[in-house]
C-alpha cells in the first residue's frame, strides 16, 4: 500500500536519465533498511576521454567520503579494457540512521565534469514473514472464510498533507503508514510553491546562501528602500558588534557586512533587520583540504622497543586517520596511542611485536603517507669478548665479557662442565658486564672457559694458560735461551694476530747465566732493556705506547691500543758472555674494514631500486664476510635496515619502496672482526616505474618511402611522467629493430621516412620516462610500403561555390584543400588562360593550394579554374571572383514638374556601377539662399522621385548620389534646373520699420565730490556719464591733462568713471576735473582733493576717561573704548 501512495521512493535505477559522462547513475531515491548493507554503482564511459577519470563520493555540500573509507564505508573501482568503461561502487555496511541524507557522485576528467545527486532514506528493521515459531496445531484448524471488503477510493496522501495543518502531519503519516517523516517533510516542502513575500523595507534581499573558503573574506550585501534607515546584523540570533572582523558599511541604499578571515565559527545563519522586517541568509565556510607537510618515516626495531610514527599536517587541529590491516582490531587496547601536538600527529606502539610488522598509513582529506614497520627478534651483541689469559701460580685470573642487554643472565663452563661458585671462584653480573674471578690460581684451573647467555644460541670462549715456574740448577755459564709460548693468540710459530685497538702483551721467558741482555727490534728500530730489574723504560718516539718491560726471567713486549702501523716483523735477541739466541715474530694487526665506496643507484622500478657499490680499499686484514644495507627517506634522520643476514654480493635490489619518494642508501662492510663505519650516503634516487605500453597504435598513411603512425598515451604513466616516445621498425622476418627517431618524439604521431619500397615492415612504439622504456606497442600485422593510388578530388569550401565578392583594396587568401595519391599537380587558370604570376600568387602543398592577392583590383575579377591532375586522372573546380568598387554619379538630373509644394525629379543610372548592382539612390535638396543640403530620400530604388513639403516662396536645387554594396558614390549629380515654389493667394503689406535715433550729448549723471585723504593711503574719486556715440573721457588736475602717469589708474565700467590715486602725497592736493567729449558736444565736472600729512601733531583729539574723541575728516570717525 505504501508503494502505491509514495511511488518516488521506490523508483528503479533504469528510470534514471543519463547525461554527460555517466553510462549509469545511482537512483535518485534509495530506500535502505537499518542494519543491512547497500551498494551504489556508477559507470563512466572513457572512450572519448584522454585521461583517466577521477570519481568523488560526497555527502551534503562538502564532505568527501573518501576520507571516511574503512570498516563502515568501502569504495571499489574496476575497469573493463574491452568496453573502456570504469565502474565505481560505494558500499555502506550495516546502514545506520545517520547515513540518511543527500549524496552526490562527481566525476572529472581534465576539462570535463559531470555529477549526479541522490538521496538515501533509512527505515527501521521490520519483522520478516518467516520470523517466529511455526504453530502446526493452528494449521490444522478450519480456516475461516474472509469477508469481502468493499473497495474504497484511493486517497492522494500528498494532497491531503498539502491542505492539512502542520500539527496534523504526524497523525496523517501514522494513519497511512508513512514511516520516513524526514523524507515526507522534504518532499512536501518541494511540492509547496512559496510565493516571494513582498518587502516594504528591502529593495534587494540577501542571497539565500553564501559559501567561502576558510581564511578568506566574504561580503553580505542587500539594498534598503530608505537610504537613511539604520539596520542591525544578527548571527544566529545574536547582534553583531562592529570590529576588525565584522565591518558594517552603508553606501546610499546599499548595506554590506564584511567578514574578514573567516573561520569554521563563522558558519552560521545571518540576518539583516530593518524595524520589524528581516532578510535571512546562511554562510557555509569550506575548510581547505589538509595536506601532509612531513612524510612518515620507516622503522626497523627489535621486539619490545617503542615505535612512534609521526606526521606533520598543514593545519592545526586537523583530523587524521591512521589505518593498518590489523589496526582496527586492537584500537581499543592500550597498545596503540594517538597523540596530537599542534600540527604534529603521532601513532605510538608501546612495545613492538612480530605481529606489528606491516605498512602503516595516515590519511587526511587532502593527502596520504605511509611508513613500513619491520620488527626482528632481539639479538644479543657481544660488545667485548673474553680474552685468553696466561697466569702464574697464586695469581688472580679474571675473565670479563660485555653483551648488549643488561638483563641477560648466563652460565660459565670449564671444559664443558658448569662452573659453580666457591670461596676461590666468584661470578658477578653488573649491568652488561659478566665476570668470572679465580683467586689463587692452581695448575688444575688451566683449561677452556665458556660463557653461555641464557636463551641465546651464543657462546664466548677463552683459554686459561697456567705458567709453571720451575727452579732448576743451572751452571754458572749457561748460554741464553728464549722460551716462546706457541699457544693463545699465536696462530703459528712466528705469527701473532692482534685486533686493532686491543692491547698486546707478549711475555717471553728468558734463561741464561749470567742474566742475558734482551733487545727488541722492528726493522731498523731497536728497543733495549739494559738491566734485569723491573723498571719500566719508556720509548721516547711513541710516548710509551709501545714498550718493553723486564721481570726476572721474563721480557714483556707491550703494545697499548694496537694500530695498523704496528704490523710487521719483530725480533728478540738475547746475549750474555756464554752465547746469543734470537727469535723472529710477525705481528699481524686485524681491524674492521673500511666502508664500501661509490654507492650508486643503477636502475629503479615502481617500488624497487638496484644498488651497486665497490669493495672497501682495506679489508681490515681479514676476509670480508659480506655487507649490511640501510635506507632512509630524504630529509629524514631515521635509517632502516634492509637485511638481517650478511649479504655477500656488491649488487642489491631494495624492494618495498614508495613510488615518487626520494630515498638515500648506505652500506656497511663486515669481516670477522666486526662492522665497518657507514659508507658515504648515496645520491638521492626515486623509485619510478616505466609507463605502460602506448595504446591504439595504427597506421595513418603510407607512401612509397614513408609510413605515418598514430597512437594514444599509455593508460598508466605514474610519478615519473612521460618524456616521449621511441619508434622502431624492422623488416618482416628480421630480429634487428632500427630506431626511427634520433630524439624522443613528444607528439602521439610520427612519420617514418626512408623506408624501402615494396618491403613488409613491422613497427613498434615504446614510451620513455626517467625510469626507462615501457613495453613496446606492436602493430598487429606488417605494413607494405607502397603508395596507394587515390583519385584526385577537390574539396571546394561551401562559401566558394557561389560568387566570391570582395571590395577593391582588400586582401584575398583562398585555401582549397584536395586529396589524391600520389601527390597531385594543381594548376590555376583565369578565363581559360594561365594565371599571370605578377598579378596573383599561388602556393601548393601536398594537401591544399592557396590563391593569394595582396591588394584586389577591378581587373582581378573573373572566372578562376583549378585543375587537379594525377597521371591521366583529373578534377576541376570553378570559382567566380568579383571585385567591386563605389559607383559613379547618376546622369541627367532634372526637375520635370513643379506643383503646389511639390517637385518631380528624374535622372539616368550611372555609367559605372562599380562592378555590381545599384542598390539605390540618395536625393538631397538645398535652398538657393542658404545652400544647405538636406536629405529627401535614402535608398530610393527608382530613377525618379517627388520632393514634397517645399516652402512657399523658396527656390530649390537638387542633387542625387548612387549607391551599391560599397556605399555612396564619391560625387553627386546636381540638377540642371531649379524648382521655384510660387506664392499664391493674398499678399501681406506691412509698414516700413523706422529705426529710433539713440544719439545723445554727453552728460554727467553723478558729479565728482570733494574729498580729504591721508598721505600714503590710496584714494579714489568717481562720477557717472552717459552719451551716444560713446564719449571720450579726459581726466585733468588743475586743468592739466593727467595722461599716462602710472600713479593714476583710470577706469570706465558701463559709464561709471573712477580715478584711483596710488599712495598720494601732500603735493597731490588740488582740483581734479573729468571731461566727456563726442561728436555732439561735451560735458565736464570737477572736485577738490585735500591730502593731509601723517604727523602726530596733525591729530586732533584727546582722551576723555576711557574714550577717544576726534574730528572726522575725509570719512574718519570716533573710536570709543
């Protein structure tokens, strides 16, 4: 019943409309049951794509589900080589209510993009039909007949919901079995048509939503009706105060809110409030992808050690996901700890075990890194071996060894029998040192002693030599004798092996009477002990490092910290009066070897690299056992071992590396003494795999000596990129391939030249990058090198199949493609004659011919014919070219009739039409009085017209321009006769106009006034005069004309006359007069000017109380304080 009421929730995938890149899209609405799995599939056709498409599964607006991949969500991608279709799957395991919502799958391929949206609804888990126990007794009972229920008319639930009050939604949903209330409300909201509410306060509201990247600036903008209105901005209902982050601006009717440096806290709902009216919007802050700035290092540890995988990301507080095949099992245990410190994220393994071996991954929403963990059993290293001892009776013997682990215990054995502690024999274990101490050594203590650590297949052995001193009676004259002990570190009668850095002490028993003199020498160096007492004689040259000690009946040769230079032949010579004895010794110094040299990477693969090195210059005096290798990522400080057992060859292939990451290598040499220092680090190298083979190799064209090939780029290129292609060929049946291109071909096509005619040739193409050549792509069969005969054919462009019209002076460039094999011969003709090369240029190629005219002239017009020939076959094409120009003027323009306010005109077409049809004429008129031309008709197609609305009493002349597609003619033809519009009816008789006589005798309307002024201060006198014609003005002082004296400035402004006197003196006092003269008469005015001195004696006034009083002369006044 529900499926009938809600059909859209049960839509099938086949009903989805396919557009863009998708071959198959997920259904728009998916109904999932809680607890069950759901799989969504999308398919993309890549036949038209040049690169592999990239698919993203998104939830909501921004959430990339790729970062959520794990136990709950799984993603799968497959590719079908036959159909070229990529299949993408998203599987949600055990769907929960939180998985409901809107989703989007987005595919991108270079410049193409397509997306598909869908929605997942989750409903509760229902009881199945077969759940519960079967009641067989109920099945045996008689079945009751069901009464027929009357069919009720179907009710449209959605219409019912649209008309119902929101408080009744839940009741209706329960009644009609709708369980997905959220999906119901979403669909109901889409069905309701919301009419935009008219706003009285806002001209333009805020947008419905805004999106901005984190850290960027965003501007919210709206327009109000009243420019003087004050607005409030709210964020999630709280008023925003102006600050450096929130900037509120008002510009006319526009109100803006600017949010600077947005953060995730700014992702909220915003309101702009004007009185009681509001407009809403929502701001979405998009967080930029978090990238990994420091990659994870590889670790090589022993069991029980602590491991810390550390990465550094681009943002503080970012979420990262750690993953491993087995990590999710023990995630709740204390074995794994996760630590955050700013941008650093650390995965900590407290005590590593062999089960932790593997690759560990760290994911962010914008990056990925991985590191390898290798765990090996803890091996016990011997830091100091047991040394052989030679002791005398009653002396103390101490065997000491040092191992790498201070917790290791062990047992001591003598000749295979465990040594038990006693009062004389003691065993100690302090830290990493194990000691066996034997006090009061006895002859029975001599033998082989062994230390065996508990739990390790390891044993350390040494020998205890007991030196027995026998006292025999010797005659007084006994010749000297050297008694050498050939046991211990004596490998032969005359060779002693010493490890560099160790101490050599050689005790040689000497007998003879009297006491002999002992001399030690190496080459030409001699060390002498002159007396028999136990004094230590230092050797000056070596500061006591190499010395000889003398005891009774013993000569001790000591080398402290043996060095390589100490190796050589040593001679001991003893003499006394009874004779002489000599012994020859060879001391061999052995050491750890020198480090290997010239570490280099010879080749790389996708996840491997081949490393080669040279043997050490010095092997330490002992044969080399092999080498140990270590690697690290460039920039890291942690080295990882590559082998646990000694590797004997000098070539090693390192595996399990990450493609595109730079690595460095170093090598250690090992002999019986120990391990050498590390070699010099190799140059950084990057594991890169060659690309896959190019695809779709095909033959594009074949001639008698060439073959044109085309192909597509490899499907898999990798981190090494693609540098180019190598093209090779060989004759059928041969095995020797010949390289066709000397340099790499960067294009996906190449023409192989110089091939023998008639031979069958095989071709192959290989891609090349920094890692080397890819597997070659081969043609399916050999190609016969022979020209294929093809009929000539001209492919005339569509615009040249009609008349080709151009204006004079324009450039003509016609390209006509053609086809035919072998190369056809193209020939041009004009009007049946060969082209003149001085007028028209022609260029021919293998596939087209070009006709070029730099500047077209009228004589270039005509019929051009192109003839294409191959032997006795040909093809022809005709092109009509017309070069057009402006026409000449019309002929014989005349006025044929005049009536009323109208005039009839006629003319003849022009002699020169400009090589094209006349499209019309332009007619203009002009009054003989003004001779200004006005247009009567535009584009008049006939050779006659009627000019109307002429003004009565005027006489008109006319001119005509001819017009074609190039424009109007340069000149016009003027009518030979004129059209006179005669007056008709009553004539108006007007009185003659009598001009008024404005002549006037000069007369002063304002006289000059007597004036008194102070010397040194500029003053002026003024008067006014009228008269016509304009009178001449003459200024005089004491009846003398002033003239051009610069002290006096004379002005005349609309009859107002002013005489300015600059800084007058007492001598400027006198009578000043002004005379105005014209042809009708003259007039004169005068005044008296008195100039007073500035002396204080001339001041007339006194102080009365706080008031100054004085005379007012020349416009002066009283100053009252």
